C-alpha cells in the first residue's frame, strides 16, 4: 500500500506538470487560431502514437483495418505498420541518454559542466574521420586494393575491431576535452560553467572548419565528410537482423541503445556502489568536509570530468557510427548535448529518472517537429515543449502545493535533501 | 587624383559612345517594352480548381519560411499547386540540415503520392530512396555526382548562370564606380553557378570593371550578410549581387542603408527596398514545384534528371514578361533610370544570343570551376 501510494505520488507530479504546461500554452495555441485539444492530440500522436493516430485514445488502443477489410483493435505501442514512433524514440534517446548521464556524473561531483555539446561533436568528428581512414589503412596494410573484394575473414575481423577502436577513440577524445576545463577548475579555479560554454563554442567552430575544409569529401552544396566504411558501420536493426520487422521500419535504432543502457547500469554502479563514486558524491555535498575526511576531492572531480567527457564522446560516436554515417555541415549545431543537460536536470540527476525523462523529451520533440503534418505551425510545438519543461522544473513547488492541498502524509519527510526523489 | 580624373574622362567617353550606339540602334530597332505592349493582366478567369483531393504530396523545405527568396518561392509553388490543382498538400518546414532526414522519413509514413524535397543533400535522398522503393520522390536542387539510378526519384535542376549573366549586364552598364561585387551563401558550385555567370555578364559590357566576392558561409545569417555587404560597399562597389538566401536580406538592407544598389535573387525582391534593388535574378522554384505536382496529377511522373534554365522559362529576370517588375523605374536614381531602356535592349540582345548559342555562359556545375 505504501509503495503504491509512493508510486502514485511520484507519478502524479510530472503528470500535473505536463497538464499545467498544456493549459498555459493553450493561450498561444488559441492565438494561432487552432484548437488546443486538436493540437495536443496531434502533438502526442506524432510523438508517441502509431500511424493513423488521431485521438488520445489511439495512443493506447487503435483500430486498424485488416487486409480483408475487417477492423481489429490492437495495442498501439506494438502496432508497427509503416514504422513505429517508439522505434524512432529509441533512435533518438541513444545519444540523449548518454549525454544526460554525462551531465549527471559531472553534476554529482559538484562540477556544473555543460560541455556535453562540445564533447559530443568532438567524439563525432573523431569517428567520422577514423570511420573511413582506419579501414583504408587496414586495407592498405593487408594489400587489398578493392575493398569490395576483400577476403571475408578480414571483413569479419574488421567489423568487430574497427567500431571498437572508433568508440574507444571517441571516448578518449571526449574525456580529454572534458578534462581540460576540469583541470582549469581544480588548479586555477576557473568557473566550469563558463569554461565549458567556451569549449563548446570552440568545438563547434572547429568541427565546422574540419567539415568544410580538410575533411570535406566533395564540392556539394552542403559540406560533408566522406561516408564511413561499411566495416565501421553499426548496422541499425531495420537494415540488419530485423529488416523484415515493420515495427523498426525507418528508425535507425541499433546496438547503440544497448550500449547506452549498459552505460546506465555501469554509471549507477559506479556512483552508488564504488568508493570512487562515493568520494565523488561527497565532493559535491561538501568539498571542505570531504577533504577533511581524507577524500582527494580534486582527483574525484577530475575523475568525474573524465567519465562525463567519455560518455558524451561515446554519444557522438554512436550518432555517427549508427545513424549519420558521416558528418554534414550543421550537425555540430544540432544541440544534442544541451538536450542531455536538460534531461539530467529534469530527472534531478537521478540515473533511473534519466531513463524516464529521455524518451519523454525525445517524443515531445518528435511530436513538436511533426505538428506540421497536421497543418499546425511548428513554432507552436516549441512553445508547448518549453511550457511543459518550465512546469516540470517547478516540481518542488507543485509538490508543496499538493501536500498543502491534500495534507496527504503530514508526518512523512518529503524527498531526500539532495533531491533524489525521482530515483526512489 | 589623376586616376580618378582619367577614370571620369573615360567614363564620360564610354557614356558618350554608348549614347551614340544607342542612338544608332534606336534608329533601326526601337526598344519595345514588352511589358507595356503585353495585354494588361490576364483577363482569363481562373478556372475553378478540379477536385484531385485523393492525390497528395508533401514538400520538405530545407529551412523555415520567411527568407523572401528561395524557400518562400518553393512554398508559393506548393500553395499554388494546392489551390489550382485541387490536390492535398502538406508543407513541412525544417530548421536545418539536421532535421531533413527525420522529416522525410516522417513524410514517408503518410505515404503521399509524391514527396518533394528542396535542396536536401544527395546522400540523404539516396539512402531514403533506396530504403523506400515504393515511395515516389522528387528532388529540386539536389546535385548528384553521378546520375542516380532510382525508379522512384525525379531530379529537377534549374541552371541560373544565364539569367545571372543578364543581371551582370545590367550591373556592368549601370555601375558608377566600376566595381561590382557578389555576396554568396557559401563557396561551392551551386552558388558559384550564379556568381560566375554574373561576373561574365559584367565583364562582357565593362571589361575594365573590378569584381569583388565574399561568402557568408551561412544561408540564414542576415547580420553577417549585411556586414560583408557594408565592407564591399566601403571598398568602392556600388552594385552587389546577393546569392545567399536569408543572409542576402542583410545585403539588401546594406544597399538601402548606404544608398547603393543590390540585385535580388530567386524571388522577385525588387519591392523589398524600392529604388535600391536594381533587378532580381529569378529562379522559378515555384514553377518547378508546381510542375512536379502537375506531373503526378497528369500521371506523367518520370524518374531521372531534368535540367532546365532560361530557355524553358525557369530562370529569368524580374523585368521579364510574367513578372514585369518596374519598381526600379519608379524609385531608382534618375540618371540610372534614364539608361534603363538601353540596358534592357542590351539584355534582350544577349538573351537572344544565349538562346541561339552565340554566347556560352560558363556553367560551373558542368564545367570545372574557375
């Protein structure tokens, strides 16, 4: 009973936040001369619903026409005709979960690093280059002139090794790129927030330069790097093992999602079950106290920055190896890193929270962009998302109001001091 | 001082020469303003739109609307198709390269009869056309390095080197300082197609003119566009050709602010800053989009590449028949307006020579860039 109540309590607050966000944005939706209810149905259907979804009800069960013309009611998330939005969400959250983890790890060491964007694009450009340069080198060393005609054994070996090297290299680059602002903080007391913002700008400009000049593959209208070799490609399910499963059609979700989930488990274990993780969390709680207790706080903070950078670099690598296969000019400004920071903050830096918030944000983004398919201006989507995020960030306020309103459990202490309510 | 004076003497001589040429040519061929000669407005009643609502298309715009140029022209074509052909159309804006892929994939889920993409990178199109063989695609402004072989992809390219050449003639004849510049969105063949054609046009009538170039590196950054334009004007240029999408708005703004001239691109931009925009080198992206939809309605969709240009009426000047912009005649500086009939005469001659093949303008998309 107590568990049920707690779950209800934890779930009700985000739901209320979303509802408040929808009510607030109704004003703008109405100003644009479209019906708010239609807009919201469209938003959620485009984000989370199956094909042909029209109403909120369709989000759960939808009536579909069989080939013989009879109607059948199916459970929407499993309905995959024309490709499932859930699969699209899985594609989107792969980098999002990793950048959010990256932010959470840094935050939990008391480093307010928002350098995920920079580390992400640095990791991405690393594999975009290695993805074709490394196989080229291997072919050359093996004396293969035509990659098409390479021996199968060599190709199989490369399919295993090349992505592994690429991912490790991206993690190393991301880690170094994150370590530098961390070092500045520890040794020179430079504000991490400011230095990581600057580092983001540097990375975005650098990648823009690399894509436009040294790594540019041809003189097309849009600058882009060469496509990575097939041996470096982490083939998405819809092209590989699940090519016949329509549920995956159009979504480039692949092995990356499992890597992201493994990272979630590892980071949780690191933060909660290891000495190093404990040192890091102590550093955040009270740096002076931790140092007095014999914890090397500088080392703990730098370690957190290294892990954070490696996670963001990994996110960038998976985006290139699994989805994009090349970097096109404009990729660097897409802002996946900042989305990660947002997810981490909304999830209150809780690892489990990230797993819930990331799909929600990814789905909302999807829905907002695709509002236009229902002839609703795309800008409205942005406004609605912003309001939902704003009210989600007011969680403590809503919780306090609710408690005051219902006087649910006046005796029970609400939420842990460092705000890990969502993790519980 | 001496140089300036000699330049002035030179320009006076040139002007005198031109005048005499004009006088001579006026004797045998008086310039006839076709726009004035043409019957005033099409009196034909627009036929009520046929009901083709079971035919659907989705158009993916590469950037948000509101550039008053390329994107808006494409959207206008789609809107005209919806209105005149009575088809069901969905216009989708994206905020940049990173959204193209997702938007096209989403469009595929609705399985419309045709998906039209505008200026999307060829590798994106290639991958998606390959992945969804049952979906028809039409791509405008997508240049493939080698001709693609897909049964579900029609490519449509509008070559704009020839009308840029004509705009170059106007600029070359009307420049007072002898310096003419171009502001491009980026340094690649798709944009240099315009600029090289324009520069050849300038040099054809003003061999001693100095040519300046700058590239914004972005198609939605009017602030940088304006800065670069101001800098080019400060270097002595008095006419700038903008080929930079929404960044070009900054160039037009700079022209109005400094009292110089600019040449618009893609859409008819003459009325944005009346008197400061000499002419617009139009690229009828709207007609291209309309043609795509029309072909689907008529059942004449054909995969493969179609190249069109001035000869087919997809590229031209805003002065031409069909648009007949005369804004500059009304609001431009008087001394230049006086020269307009002569300029139009020269342009008409050059147009005839180009169409007859006597003048060949460099097409950097087909020939190596200079």
